[in-house]
C-alpha cells in the first residue's frame, strides 16, 4: 500500500515526544476544526465542547504510538470525533423527554442589520433537522472540506452513496431555506 | 463528463468546481463554461452562499485550557523530563522521582504555555477568522 502523505506527520511526532510548542500548535490547528464538526453534528454547544475535549484527549494518547504513512492523522481524528458524536446522538434517541426540543422562531424577517446572524441560525436549524447521515455528509464535504474519497471512507460508504446522501441533504436544505434563497435572488435582481 | 454527470456534481457538491472531485474538476469546468446559464447551477450557488452563513464556533479560553491540561494528564511529558525522571528513579526511588517530575513537567508546560499564549491566541483568532475569509472567497 502506498505511503499516505500527511501534513500533520511531523507535528504528531513532536506531540508524541511531549514537545510543549507542538502541543500548543496541535490545539490551535485541530481544536477549532473538531469543535466545528461536533457543533454541526450535535447542535448543542456544551456537548460539542465535551466531544472536542474527549477527541483531543484521545489524540494525546495516540500521538506517542502513531504510525505514520497508513492514514492521515486528521482523518483519524475526524473518525474519533464522529464516533463520539454518534454515541451522543444514540443516547438522545434513548432518552424519553416531555420537553420538546427548542425550536427556532420562524417569525417575521428581522432588521437588515441582524440578517447574517439570523441566517446562520436558520441554516444551523435546517442542518440539525436533516437525517444524521445526510448531515454528516454535508458537514464533512462542505464544512470540513474533506475530499469525496476521504469523506466516503470515513462514512464507510462508496463515493456514489456519499453523493446520494449529499444530493438528498442539499435538496432538503433548499426546501427549508427556500425563502432565504428567494431573498438572495431578489437582491441579485 | 456529460451534462447528466455535471448535474450530479452540482447536486451533490454545489456550484463551486473547487469542491468537485479532483479527477472531474477540469472537464466539469469546461462543460459549465460552454453551456448556457442553468437555473440548477444558480440554485446550487444560492445554497452554497447560505451554507456559509453557519457560524464557525469560537474556541473558548476555558476549553483551550482544559485541552492543554489534558495533554499532561495523558502523560505527554517532554523527553528531557522523562530522562531526568529515570535518573532520579535510579538514585532515589520511583515514587520521589515521579512526584518531582510531575512538578517540573507542569512547570515546563505552564511556562511554555505562558510564553506561547500570545501566539496561540493569535493562531486561534486567525483560525476563527479563516471561515469568514473562506465565505467571502467562495460566496
């Protein structure tokens, strides 16, 4: 099997040796990325922080024994974070609650000055309503910017299956956000 | 590459060719440029723009500090501290050596942390800004 080029290889090696500067750099490089993944998968910022913290802890444990060349460290870290996310998603489904999930207010359009923030809230809400696997596909490809091959491998599906998930997810998002897209079209004139 | 495959690419990956599979990117670009404007591509471009409105969560100082502290808890001590610990263990016994090195390791990590705080914060700040830069570039 051909050796896989990994831009994190040297950094992981130094982290494994306890290099304090490398540890700092790893946190700066990976923590925002993993937090963003967890936040978009789970919607809950507290749970997202828990997942990010646990994923990084596992990264510290793995670094001293990381064998370069077989996989990218970033891909491995994504796998760890996704597994932690799915653990939480499964736990949610097992918990019966009388309190309905918090709904985003779909009321009248806000003032222009708040449009970007409100749009972001609407987009995140629409993402959270997607089936888990469609959301995962969109988060990995669009936000985490993994290649289709990397994302398909992480999700343990073929590229064709990945594209099907992406297409269905994007179609559902277009429906959810149709009014915002119409506003954008009107602005374009 | 044909019109049907181009539609599949746009439906799955969006209107930005930079997000299409590398092997199909150039051919897709050429076909897109050669054809008339397409409502499907425009709709995909609108969705791409909206998706970038999703805010990039900021890493709190508290979370960063917990993650940094967990590195020491996971046993990531600098090599020179490990060598020193081994020498102390030979001379004084394992218990004393571990206690001494835990204090040194914490001190090394804290001092490195303090000296690197400004640059780490700058890197974190830049990382949080990069999503905004990307949205401007791709939107």
